[in-house]
């Protein structure tokens, strides 16, 4: 799942959901919407630090002053707080506000069909990566994978679990011994997320349930890779990717009924 937008057609998307240049005339509005959406889907949990203004500007193809203006809007809404000093930055205070509804709908609603293409692509890539890891893993990879699984099992809920998830999936990538395949997956995942490959962690109230589900997937996936069962590893990895998109569906679903965006409710309910 590394545990994470879309142009038309079946090829790789040309513009990310939460990354890539903004086309809207009010660029600060668009950046604010993407930041709110990334927080609402759980990519950045309460207490998490956002990327720096420079990193966000580079990722979104915007000027730092525009990014600063967007961050200031989220601070005014109580979604972010800024801290000064060596360990300062912009930190998430709350995941979901009533004011998040319209921003999430704008960011997700019009891109939902092309997001389904991304889900299919990521499923195929994660499956290929798990198969490759099962075929190519070495003894030291097995030791590392089992250790990263135990780290995930022992991690506290929330940010610590999210970090342990990322470390486990990094170990799976390393076990492939195929840098090109790993970099292709990382580049594709970056199109889904705000600034770097990471994964939605769901609405605040559902985090523990999602973590329990992820643990079961991780246990089965690591066992299959370590035993060299490439078919099972590929199948589990492809299924595991669905968690990310279910989290995004859940965020979009929270906007349905209050805003009733055109086509959004059908998209949320019809996706198998």
C-alpha cells in the first residue's frame, strides 16, 4: 500500500489528485482545497507536520507566497497551527471540519472516474512488486521484513502506525532488488498524494479499525513473500491497495447528501 489524480484514458495519469500544477484562477484556493483534502483523508493525521512551504511549492508548481497564503487560511479555520523555532512548521490540529466538505468535494468529486484508473494501475504495480519480492528475497530481507512487521504490530495507533506501515512497505520494495520497479511504483503513488508517497489513514474515528485490517493483510503478505509464494503475495498486495481508495471514498462520501455534487454519489456507490 506504500500503509496510499487522474487524467482521462487508461495510461498513467498526467495530473495528480493532490500534486501537480494548479489550473484554477485562484491558486491559493486550489492549494487550500488540496491541503484540506489530504488532511481529511488521513494522509496527515492530527499532530503531523506538513511538508515545508518550499516542498509544497515545488510539489504543486506554485509560489511560496501562494502556499503561505493557503496555509494561513487553514490556520484561520483551526485545521493547522504554525510553530516557530528549529522544530517548527505547520502542524495538523483537527482532521475534519464542517468547512472541509466543500474542499473535499472540489478536490475529489470531479476526478473520481480517473481515480479508478489509478487504483487499477496501483493494484497491478503493487502486485508485481510483491511477486518480485517473493521471487528475489534473500535471507537478510526475510529478517528485515519480519522485524518491520513486528514494528507495525507494536506501533501506537496513529502517526506511529502510519510510519511503521511505510517502513514495512519500503522493506518489501527493497526485497525486490529491482530499483526500476520500485521507483515506478513510488512515482505513481506520488500522483495520489500531496507531496510524497504515503498513505491515507482514514477518518480519525476509524483509524484503529483500519490499522487492525492492515495488520492482517501485512501478516499474510509478509508470510507469502518470505515463503516465496509469488502468486499469493501478488493477490494479497493487489487487494491491500483497496484500503487507500476506501479511505478516499469515505472522505468523499461525507460530502454526499449535504452538497449532492453531480455524479459523486453514483461514483462512490457504484465502484465495486
